[in-house]
């Protein structure tokens, strides 16, 4: 596992004590150099999200990952759930990047 992905997983685990978490490096799907760690899809299921709106959940994740977002991470696709909301089929497939106009 690469260092940025590992730091994301460690920060999210420490803050949210997830019952389920998947951090996918989707950088290869974008117009970035090989082996980049710039684009991530995060599925996070946590009791901390009970009673929170999606925007509040996303704000909480961005706050925890502020260091990564200020550095190498360009984009996050966030899928956040309370435990009673979680279904694996609720997470959509990510579309391929069109290259920011370079397609």
C-alpha cells in the first residue's frame, strides 16, 4: 500500500472507528502520471454518521483529511453511511475521467 492511501486509512480509522471502510486509489482512471495518489474513492460506514446529513458527513471527512487535501490528494469521491443505511450496492461505480478536456 502506498503512503498517501495508508495515511488516509489511518486518519479515518482513528476519527470514525468505521464498521466498514474501503479506500480505493482511482488515480489510474485520471490524467495523472503512473503511480499517482491523487484521486480516491472512499466508502465509510460509521456510527459517527448517525443523525448527520450527507453534507455534515462529508465536511467531517474533509476536516480529518485536510493535510492530505492540502498536499497530494486532488479529489475524493465520498460515500458515507450510518451502519443502518449501509448496503454494498449503494456505492456506485466511478466513471472514467475524460481527461479534463484532453480526450
